């Protein structure tokens, strides 16, 4: 979010590694400076470069693009800081 405006850093990706329905997925994001690498269920998806901020907060967010009832649960969230 910059000046109150949301910006997607990565367009939606389809991958056979992403479990559908009520199956569990494990998301990993590795941030090293302005380099962000995305993984799901142990499989690499993509990298991006974003130097908008030198530091900031972390948020986890999900949404559905379909107009149907949806429940999303996050658990076992872990954060590691690397020097």
C-alpha cells in the first residue's frame, strides 16, 4: 500500500503445485533486500524486485474473485529474520 493505494506486486499465477478445494497449501516468501521469491508447497513460483520501501510491516491477505461463500484460514505462520 503506497499513499493508501493497493498495488499487486505479482499478477495471479496458476500452478499445478497449488492445491485446490479444502486442501492445505504452504506459502513461503523469501525477502532479501528488494528481491522477493515466492514458493508454494516447496515449489518455486517466481521472483520480483521491489525497492519501494527500505523496510516496513508484514501482512498476510487473501481474497476470492468469485462471488461465493469462502473461508480462508492461516495457521503455523512463522517469521525468520536473517542478518
